[in-house]
């Protein structure tokens, strides 16, 4: 083998030929310049480290503009945080008072309202021409008359209370059906003084009480003979005849008596009696009760509602 020749630059012939070939474009294939392997390895390590860091970190959320719309074209409304409800007011002492007073007033108010309605309905519907009627057991006497002396209570007949009967606007209706052997019956109303003078010396039965329709008498002793009541002129109202007789009288203050007799004044009196009372004050009283009861019940309900609404939180 021949020794390589060296030129003046200290490069052997083979090395120079290789350099010339790489730098000569016309010499055929061109060889890329050699890159330092250490630099390449370091670059690869940096890229790997960057990929590892990027893989471990969470991805940031996409911008709102990049979020696709929901199906159907609906638009998502931005979420708004819920506002907590305000605290309920605490129940104060006046709330307790309102509940107590409302509860106390409710039942009396409803009772008064119901009573007023019942009174008005009864007066308009459940009566006979506005009269509240009551039938007595058969009245009987061996004397010449049956008399109710001083039909009013002491208070109603007292001169200090003249307005009572006027305010009540009371009417009395008596239906009397004779049950004795005689054909005709008599019923009359007169002042007590005139009746006492008329019956004073005769035997008659004084009606003093009625218990469950059963009459109670006090027997007055005397003669069994008397003039016919038809011939007396002191009666303020009277009715006589065969069968049922009806007498209506507008009540007034004072001492008044009712007398039932045989029309000829003979003894042994018997009659079936029905008593009816009618007052012009019933309807106004009922309406007043309705108004008072309704207002009381309404006020009690308002108080209860106000008191219950003041709840604790």
C-alpha cells in the first residue's frame, strides 16, 4: 500500500477528496453536513419533557363563544345564584293578644249571628201570620168563669215601665172553642178592676200558672149565678158565639184580665184555648243580632289571621 500524500495544509489526499466532493455541486450527489449528535439528543429530551408537562395539566375550558348551542335552538340562560328568602317576622306580644281575643270573640259572634237568622226565619216562615202559637190543655171549671187576673208580670205592668209593651209592639190572639153543654162560648178582655167587681161574689177558677200546657187554678168561692157577660159594657175586646171564637188584642200597659165563660153565664165552663203572641219587634231584633253577630265574627277572623301570620322564623 502506498503511503497517503499530505499537502501543505496537513490534510491527506483522501480527506481532501471527500471535502471537495461535498462542496462541489457538479460532482453528483450532495451529502448533508453532519449535525452534532449531542445537540440533537438534548432537543429531543426538552420536547419530551414539554409533552409530559402538557399531558399532566388540565386543559382550560373553551371560550363561551366556542360552546355549541343546545339542540332545538334553545339559548342557555346564564346561571344566577339563588337569593335566600328573607327571615319571617317574629310573633310579638300583640300577635298573641290578637289570637286570644279573636278566639274568644269567634264563638259568641257565630252564636249571635245564627240566633238572629233563626229568629228572622222563624218569624217569617214558621209562624201563623206572625203569631207564635201555643195550645193549652182543656180549661175546665165548676164555677161560672175561668179568669186570668193581671195577665202581665209586675215589671211589664208597672207604671215605671210603660215603654216595654210599646217597644215590643205585642199582639195577643185567643182562639176559644167551647166544650161545655151550652151552645155558645164567651171570651173577653177587660181591666182587672172591672173583672174583680163583676166576679167578686161568684164562684170561679183563677188561672195562676201553666206548666207544660197544664193549667193550675186557685178556686174562688161564691155564688153560681151571674148576669150574662154579653150584657156588660166594660170589655175592651170580646167574642161570643158557637164553635171556635177568635179575639185579637193589641197589648198595652196596665192591669188586664182575660175571662172565659158560657155566653149565658151558667156554671160548668169548659173550653179548648190556643194562645198566640206576635211582636213587631221580632224582625228588628233578629236583624240587629245578625249585624252584631256578623261584625263580631268578622272582627274575630281578622284578629286570628293577623295573629297567626306573625310566625317565628
